[in-house]
């Protein structure tokens, strides 16, 4: 069975803006899929639905055997906490917490914070020596790597990244892509959203959106 | 956040200050009121004319929980002074000054052990119609009446009281008791006790049931007006406290709202990371209560200083730091910030985690 399956998913905002319209696709365990498309085509909307932050107004979304279409908000939060690791274009690190504390925040909501686990995860993205630095003391690329470490800390079944390299220069972009390759090699399932054809090519498979539909 | 902290601290300052004043003012004012004279009279029971002056000590024991400003014994007898019958009071002038500090004196009170007499202002006019004050320092003859020994006394001063005492003469109690041969007897004792309406009533009951031969009487007029002024003052203090609490509430709510708005992204992120609404509620309420605790702690110490300075300036008397009041104002601050956080917390839980993916 596929890890993620979307059947005829649609999303209508405020009863009139049709952001997604009849989306069908599935992602197997261990796959790396890129979602591409022009601005306003519905990529972020799709990520919100897959990431359990929003519910589709139509169709079915099945994640790891759970149908997301007919569960309540609290349950959705729980699934998001247990199964999803998210990487954001704007990093979204808590400004007054150090790198390692930012990772521990995610642990805290999941269960018990553990300093050693958090440090191990930082080491994996090559930032063990920056553990006690504030986000403002880190470069964009470093912040994004902290963000990736945070996404990985709770062993998610699916990693979602919306424009993970959108705010990075080429050197940092390559560093981040290298980490995604490593994660993919370790068997993680990854969905990345990107404008950039270069980044898109790194994934195994590309899904292109246009006006809320999949372009074939 | 700092502003909210200050608001809470100011609130707590005023609350603890007000509560302290509220608690202390009746006592302090009660003490002030004692300047208007005795509030408890002890007279002989069963229509007897006099009672044993040692009963005063028994009454003092019954009053041991209260501060006694003074207790003045009086024996009233009719004496012949310069051939005229004058109602004369024998008393202890030290205690008299404590009980009736409002008596105005020209000259001096009779010294203990001296043959001196104090003359009421009206009486002085009788003795010396043109220049009453010339009587001071002059000798008068005093006797218990026709056919008794006459003694010479020196007038030590003239007293004005605004009452009928101005027609009397006063001398040391021992002297009078000796002249009329009534050792240890007194006709009335005036007490000035620091106590409010209700506790005065209890005192009255205790004395009348506990000590034989005497009858206590409250000076109703003073007790009542004291009670009225105090209860009005207390209502005022309560009102001010309630308003301050309300203002603190509003200020904290506004600040917490601003904090929530400012941290919208952080809240969204935490939710995206899987924070449940309970987590968010706990964080903000916790922060609010911490704010309340610190503000309260800070404020209650300031409040003590505030109440202290009020007490020192208005009553010229210090107060003790009260732990219950400090705890009360800290708890109140925590409750106020807790309540003030409710609306902001609701706003926080309503934040949509999806904002973190939108490029806002
Ligand atoms: N909360 C919302 N309410 C109303 N309309 C929305 C909302 N979010 C997105 N939309 C609309 O849905 C459409 C798809 O938006 P979405 O953000 O998914 O595009 P996108 O592919 O991520 O674009 P970009 O590449 O610029 O990030 C747009 O027309 C957008 O205006
Ligand atoms: Mg987008």
C-alpha cells in the first residue's frame, strides 16, 4: 500500500477560490517526489493538506493507512505531530531559542525533550559546533539545516519541504540538497515543493501543478 | 511584557497598600479618636455612690487584649472653697491628661503630693470676676464643710473643657479622699480604650458579668460616630481596590493580546510542530501566572512601603509587614493575570498553523 494516496482531492477557499481541483497521485514509502508549478498553482495548498494543517474540501487523503478526510482537528494535530516532519522556506526558528533548543521544542510537543538526541540530529546536518547559537547568529543555510534537523527529530514517516532552498544561495542550496539525498538514501519518504527545475530534477519523480490540476 | 509586569506590580502595590491601610486605619483612627475623650465609663452598681478604686485594676485585666490609652478615676464631692460650696473632683492628673487630652489648661495641673487645686474656667470667673487668670498662684481655703478643719491650697491653673467641668474644682484624688474621709473610694472611672463598636460591646458585657459592684457604660456618641466614619472609609478603600483590579485586568489583557499578535508566527510554528491547543493554553496561562506572581511579589513589597509611608505621614506611627496581606495580593495578582489571559489565550489557540507555509 502507498504511504500517501490522494483521490480526487479538491480545495475551495471561501467557497469561490478553487486552489486544487481533482488531484490524484500516490507516493510510495521511500520515494522522493518533487511538486512543481508556477506561483498560485496550489503547491502550498497541497502541502497544507498533506501536512495535516488544513482539510481538503473534497476527495480523500490517506496517509499511512489513515483517512484524513473524516477526522477532527485534534486528531489531525496528533497525526501531524506523529507522522510529519516539516521544512519551511522561511525556516521559522524561534528567535530566542538556541539551535539545539529549537530542536527540543519539537521533542517537547512530541514527548520528552532529550538533549543528546537533539545534539545527534544537529551533528547529522553538520552543525554540532553551533548548538548553542541563536538563529540570528546562523547563516540562512545553517538555519535551514537546523530546520531539517528539527523535522527529523521525531522520526516522521513523511518529510515535507516547501521551497526549502527558496531563500538560499547556490552553495547552501547544494548543501541542503546533499542532506536530502542522504535522507533519501536512508529510506526516508520526501516531498519537496520547488520553483527551481534544478532542484526538481534531484527528486525521483516530478508532479507539475497548473491552476490546481496536475499537468500531464 | 515589561509594561504588563509594571501594571501588575502597580496593581499589587495599591491592593496590598489599600488592604493594609484598610486593616490598619480602624486601629490608627481609633487611636486618633481617643483624643475626644473616654469611651468607656465605670460607675458603681446598685445605685451605690462610690466603689473601690482597686476595681480599676480588675477592669484593666479584662481589657488586657486592647490598648488602654488611659484610665482616670474620679471622686466627686461638695467642698467648701473660700466659703462657697463647689463640686470638686479628685483625680489622677497623669491619667486625666491621657483620657481627656482636649482639656485646655492655663497654668499647671496640680503636682502629685502638693496642696494644689485646679479651677474650672467658669469657677475662676466667680472667684476673680475681672481678671480670672489672676487667681492662679493664689491661696484658697478648703474644708469638707461647716465645722471641719480648713486647709490652704494654692490654685495651680485654670481649665477650659467646653463642658460642665468648667464649674468644678479638681485636686489630687488622695487629698480629696482624705478630706472627706473616704479612703480608696471613687465615684466614676473614665477609660479610653482602642477598640471599635463591636468589641466595645463585648468588653461591656465582660465587665458587667465579670466584676461585681461596678457597672460599665459606653459613651455611645463617640462609639457610633467612630463606627460611621470607619465604615465609610472602608467602603471607599474597597471601591478603589476594585477599580484598580479592573484597570490592571484591562492593562494585562491588552498587553497579552499584543504579545499573542506579535508571536502569531511562533504559535503557528508550534502548532505545525504538533503542539496541541492544551500546550498553547498552558504556555500562555503559565506565562500570565508567572507575570502575576512576580508582579504580585514586587508590588506587595512596594505596597508595604506605601502603606508604611501613609501610616507614618498620616498617623505618625509605623505598621508591621503582614505576611497574609502579601500572600493575598500575590494570589490576587495571579488570579487577575490568569483571568486577563483568557481572551488572549483564546486568540492564540485560534491561530492557524497553515500561516507558516504561506509567505506572510
Ligand atoms: N487561505 C487562503 N484563502 C484564500 N485563498 C487562498 C488561501 N491560500 C491560498 N489561496 C489561493 O489559492 C491559490 C493557490 O495558492 P498557493 O499558495 O497554494 O499557491 P503556490 O503554488 O504555493 O504559489 P507560490 O509558488 O507563490 O507559493 C492562490 O490563488 C491563492 O490566492
Ligand atoms: Mg507556496
